[in-house]
């Protein structure tokens, strides 16, 4: 088919159409988009218009597909496709490229000048032209409207900006060929490139470019196009690569065909959120490194010998090489001191004590050492001379109470209702009543409680108590003993002796050194009346005879009272106990009656009381006189063997015969007197010996000596009566008393040294 005549092409140019053609690189022309061509000239002899920038040797020419074909309107790229949906098209190789040539368009008078908009009616007429082509200006208008629609949306336009590397690759051909015009013909294997000013098809990337209008009659620059000549903003499409959709494929085949194998691949855009995983990985690495450091530090610490030994770790240097031995069964009762220990000799003991007994700090010393098992006297110095024993007197009081009252006897306090609402407390001689509530123990363990007595009274009377009185008729006579100093009662160590009181008259039931009251019975009545609202206290006392007993409480057993008296060296409790011995023997419950009853009981049970003078049961009296021999004998009997012989009622000739059964009781003296030993203070441990035997030679007897102390500084008396267990396991009974000692502390230390020497000497 022949080319259209010149006039027809001119007419179409006036209507805004564009005549395109291809100039073959080797002189052979391709087919134009408006018709069929067979060469470089049109039919009719008229030459084709060459391109102003023809350069057959340019390396970036568009590839020729060998046969140009006309594209119908349905094959044109759609203007509605987004430029961001496609990928850059593959660049054809230089051997197959032809350069599309832009033919000049003559302007007729009255036609639209550059920069002028085309009438919509004309665009409609052009769209319905016989060739079925859409005016490129109309496409430019559609692209501009699409771009303005995107710009009018909130935020920046949804455009994918090419990376700088892509822009450099796109601009590189222009830098090499500055005179090259944009290709307008169809690209083999890739469809038709979008015209400037139109919306790029899918698979293309576009960026808006402002193209300034040219003056009329001037040649179009390589950068200008139909849309640029109208002063509109045009889209420049960038190839989208091998991933272009099928709509952009031409007859040359798919983008990844042989014709596009030489095009370099375009890099993919880097996702915006790729840095977050990197930060996450960095954080994880930091946490892992920190954990590793902590593990190493802990391992180093646990590897230290001091730490591993302390925690008992398997790798500890001190860890046992074998399994620990099985635990040894421990008896839950005290083991008696062996009777099989080697007995010391009298010569050995006398030699061992010869030096310590001459210590000038002792003043005048009297004393005795006896082997309880054999009854042999090992050492004696003025032992039969009666001296002031101070608190060692309590040894006699304890022995008389145990032998007379018995270890299990208890003291009873009764409440009697003599009239409705009138309660009289019949004092029974118990001075250990506790003022503490249930669950708390005072210094007197196991004592009766005031709260218990009040609760029983309340239950019996229904709480209707109008008055409380105390019947103190049990004890008579003076409330202090002969030979007591005026400051002895009340004091921190004694109270006036009355048959009922709370906590031994102490102001603090837990402090042995607290001040004691001068009116213990009256204080008891007030505390009891306070339990009943509206009840008063009868200061004149009352008579409990003839009344109805509504409540009563009992003290701890006598053996417990004896132990507490000896351990605390409790003077008030000692006097109350001795008064009970007087009552039991039929004597008056007074200081003289108690002293008399004590000597009677001891004498009746075989103890020699010749030369003994007693005025009280506590030893506060400076007028008491007791020989060390009697004190030693009582301890020796308590520490003796139950197997020792002797016939009932027979006077023991020696301490070894002390196990004779008590007349009428069926128990031996040793068994009855045993609580004396358990009540003696432990050297360096309990009671009045807790602060002694702490250093020097006395420290050797720490825990091995148990003894009752006694001190009256005014007359220089310091006493120590008890027993010691030797290194050979033998028990020795002793009593040591100083008279006229000028320094109490020095005398005490000298006595401690003598007993500690007995512990270590062996003395054979």
C-alpha cells in the first residue's frame, strides 16, 4: 500500500495528529504507524522527513523488530494504569535498534499554535478519525488530570520515587546522546512506549517533568513533545524492567526474551521497615552478651574456695571425699556421772590445794572436800568450825523442805466466799503467783496465775464481786529475820515475808534485779479486785474460816521451788519455804519457828547439826553459823549412790551411808535430795555463777563446777558449796567459806581457782 499523500498528512497534523515513521539504520525503512512503508521514501516520490538527531551509530537506539506493524487503539497502553504498578522495561541491544524519527508538522493558517489548548470538540473529532487513534494531547490532558487528582489528596502523592542509582541509569543515555529525541514508535517485545504528557501504562515508573512551551515555528527540542508544547506538565515514563505486564508486550516477545537479555537488571527498592529487624537483632545480641557476662561472673564467684566451701558445692576443696557418716543416736536424758572414774587420793588433793588455799584474798578459809561414792574425806581445813555461810544457808532449807514436804508437794491459794459478793483469799504461802497472762512465763516457771484464780472466782460468783480481802493468818510474827539489815527488805533481793504475793514481790516479773514491794499482800488484793468492776479491797483483811471455797490455784511442786530458790538465790522464796517446813512440823510459821523446824528435820534424817545457829532460811542474817562439814555432807548425800548400804533408822556414820531410806517415806535420802544438785548454778552458765569462771585457771572449771554461792561483804563472807567433776570422771563434793575477806571479787576468784584445780588435778 502506498503512503498517504502529503496533503492528507498535513490535514491530520492540523487536527493535532502526529505522523510517525521509522528510519531504518541500514537504509531500510520500517513500517509507519499510519500505513505501510517499504523504504526510506513515501510512495509518490516525496521524501520522508529525516530526524534532526539522526545517528545510526548511537548505542541506545530502539530495537527494530524487523517488520513494523500498526497498533489499533485497543493495543495502546491505557491511560488509567498507575505508573507505579510496573517495572522498568528491558533495554534492547544496540544491534537491533532503529531510531524513530519525529517528522515536522507544518502549520496551516488558522490552526492551533503551540501553547494553545485544543477544543474539546476537535479532540472528539480526532478520537473518531478513520485511523482509530487517540490524540496524544488528549492523553496528556488525561495524565495531567490524573496527576492533579493525586496531588489534591491529603499527604504527598502516592508515587514511588526511583532510587538515585536508577535515576543515574536513566539519565546516562541522555548524557551520552544530548541530541537524541525521545522514541515514539512501538518497542519491539515491549509494546508501545507512552507518549510524553500521557499517563504511563502499568509496568512503568513515571515522574512529573515541567516542559516549557516553545515559540511558534521553532524546532522541537529533544526534551519537548506535543504535551510540552501546550505548556502542560508531562509524565516521563521509565522502563519497568523484565516484570512488565502482558499489556505492554509487543510482537517481539516477552520482556525476558532474547531481545532483552543484554539489558542490566534494575535493583529492587529497599523496604522501608528493613532497619527494624536490624535494631531487634542488635538488642538481642546485647542481651545475649550481658547474660553471658553474668553467667561467667557467677561461675567465677562459685569457683572461689571460700564460696564453694561455704555453700558446700561438689567442687569445694573441703568437700568430703566420702558420704557423711550416719548420725549417732542421742539420748534424751541426762547421763549420770560415771561411778567408775578413778578416785583421787587424799594426798593428791591436799598437794593440789596447798597452794591455792593459802591465797591471802581468802581471809580465813574453812572448807572440806569429800568423795561421795566412797565417803572419804580428801581435804579439810577448819571444816567443823561454824562460820557465817551467807546464802549457802539455803542448802539446809532446801534439804529440810525436800525431806519434810516431799518433792511433789504444792502450795495452795484458795478463794472463799464468806457472803454474797464478798470474797476472801486464804493465803497458802505461795509467793510465786504470776501476774503474767496465759502463754507467758515469769522467773518462776510453772507458777500459778492470778488470771486463773480470777476466772474461777468470776465463774463461781457470776461476776458479782463487791469486795476482796486477804487472810494472811498463815504466817505470824515478824516479816524480816533476826540479823537482817534495815535495807534488806524491801530491796532488789528481798521483800517482807507474807503468805501471798505476785512474782516474789518484784515490780517486773521478768527482772530478778527489779525493786520489790514493801506490801506484797495488799498489792495482790488490789490486782485481783481490778479484775472485777466495782469491787473494793478490804484493807483490814478477812477471815476465810467458815466460808465456801469457790476457787483455788496451786504452785509448782516443791522440788521445782527448791531449784528456783537455789538458781536465783531467791531470799523471799527461801523464807516462804522454810515457813512451810515450820507449819509441816507443827512449829509456828515464823522466822524462829522455821529455823527450829529445819534443824529438827535434818537431824531426824541423820545429819549432824551440832554447833549450827539459824535465824532464817535465806542466809541474809549475819548471825547464822554453819560449819562447812554439814554443808559438804548434804551435797555428798545428794550426789551419792542409791546402791550404798545402810539399814532403816540407822544413823549414817559417813556420807557414804546417806542412801538410807527416809523413815516413813520409802525413798532414800539421795533420791529425795537429788533436786538440790539440779538447782545449783552452773559455772560460767546459769544463775549467780553465769558471770564467773571466764578466764585464767578458773576457766578450767567452766561447765564442770556447780555450786551455791553466798556473799555478805560487810563481814567478808564468801561461800561456794557444790560439786565438781574431775577429768577422771569422778564427782567430788565440797564446801568452801571465807571469813573476813577484804576484797569480795578477789575472794571469789580465789574460790573459783580452788574448785577449777580440783577439776584438772587428777590428784592420785
